[in-house]
């Protein structure tokens, strides 16, 4: 498949919030263009996107993976589901199979190793780091464990390559998109098809602090004052968000599809549509009960290219400044409307590049004519998916 890139850009305004905290509890920040900006890490939005896949049923559970240190427990449950008589041995079988398939040492964490000596239940063994396996890989490894249950060590001695192959084929959509790193077995790593930038504010932002109190409901008039006091840091910002999908890498990661009866275009389209929908509509939930920062983007621009990914963050290297009472969205939209044609003209953007625009409200009118206008997210996702499938079907 020839090189194909799908760029997703969004402008999203969030009210007072703390979407993504640093080690002090303050909203993450960065200096860009010489001034402090609000920042939301790429990891925070990738996690929100993956969670959205599941919570909003964008993908079938069989097309998703599990990322956990408790991978032995997860696999043991599947072994027991296949063969209930192995319940007592399932955890040991799971640990042996995972070690063989991934090279990762599965053992009881040192901090929990003394639990059994204190009369507590023996803790389950874990991997040293988060292990990412697809639902179909876990199913395959469970069947493998059942087949070799009579003498798993001997079975693994003759079938270790098969175990490794099971862990390195039929990747889930989220593994194919976001990749997988297995520190102890680099040959089963999966290169990510998606790159997500840290979202940053288009304008200068200074963090603020909220001093709050809580009243004890049982206090009497003779007991004035708060039951507790505290502080929480927050900011508000109009964020520029960016992500890109290497569609050709996505196709390579998915192979010939999660289902044997479908061509490559089907899972690739499904994965692209799920990512665009999930990335645009998802939201990190840091301190969400405190701030209720439920917003959606004012602008979404999607570009399908055959050259290379292009972020438009440089449009905001000089921070946006709002006129009195004017907010930041209108000027940010104006910056994009000027910058995008200029950068594409200067670097010879390919005639094969396709553009879709979803915009909300009068402040976004300057983007009219920048690309094919879509009326809602469903239409945008479908249009992008159709175009990607058409490109994938063409010979390299």
C-alpha cells in the first residue's frame, strides 16, 4: 500500500478545568512562542480515545485489546471459561504461556510477596509493565494453554514459536492504532499507526487556584466554620489539538483483517472511522466531577494526504490575544484560514489531498471554502472512511 496520512485538527474551548494534572496537581503547561500555555498530554487524550471506543460501542469488544499488568489473571479467566476443570491450575498455566509468548517475566510483585506469610491469600503474579494483548490473542493463548495443560512446560518446549505467533497476529484495532511495546521481546512490538500531539492553548494561560470549603452537616450554630478546606488549581483555554494516522502502517498492523471473510479495506476503514470519531468526541476526565468541563470542538479539519503529516500548530506560535469580550475562537479560526493555504501553497500540497471541515457557530465562518463542509460528526466520519477505503483499494 502506498503512503497515506490522515491528519485531524481541532479547536476546542474548555472552561475552568484541570483535565490533565502534573506531579503537583496543577494543570499541565508548556512554553510555546515564549509564553506559558495550557497543555493536555498526548497520553491523556489517547487514553480518553481508547476508553471512548469501549464506552460508546464504536467497536465490538472482539476488536479491542486489554492493557494491564494483571494479564495472567485475565488469561486465566479465559482458560477456565474454556475448560472449567482447570480452575485450580489456570493461573499457573497462564503465567507460563504469557512468559513464553511475550518474554515478559510473570511473578508476584515484591511488595505483595509477603502476603501469604501473613495469612492472606496468595497474590496473583503480574507482568513488570503493562501488557497489551488483543481479545483474539487472549482467546488463542487460552486455547493453547488448554491444549498443553497436561504438561505445559514440555508443551511449551516444542511449541514456543506457536505461542509467540499467537501473540503477534490478529492485532486489535487499538493495538494497530496506538502500537505496543514489549520490553523483553522487541520482535513482537507493534509500531503505532497514530501519533497524537500534546494539545496546547492558542493563547497565553496562567493557572489559577480555587480555595474551597466544605460544611459539616452536623455542625450546630455554636460550631461555626468549615468542616474542611482545600485548594485546587485550574485554568481555561481554547486548545489546538492534532493527531495523524499513517493509514499504510495501520493496514500493515491489521494484516488481512480481524475477520477471515473480509478484505483489508474493511478493518482499515472501521479503525479510521472509530479513531476520528473517538478522538474528536472524547475528553480527558481529570477533575471532571469538580469542574464538569463537558465541551466539544468548535472546529474539526481533516486532511487526507499522500505526502507527509502536517500540523498547523505554527499558526499559533504568536499567541492569540482576545479583543475585549471577543474570546479566542474567532481569531484562532482566522489564523487557520490564513495559515493553511499559505503553508500548503509554499510546500506544494498534492492535488490528491482531500479536506473536510466541521464547524460550529458564526465565529468559524472564515473556514468556509477550505474544504468539503460536513453538517455533523457522523457525516464527517462516514465521508472520511469512504475516502480512505477508496485510497486503500488502489494499487501501490
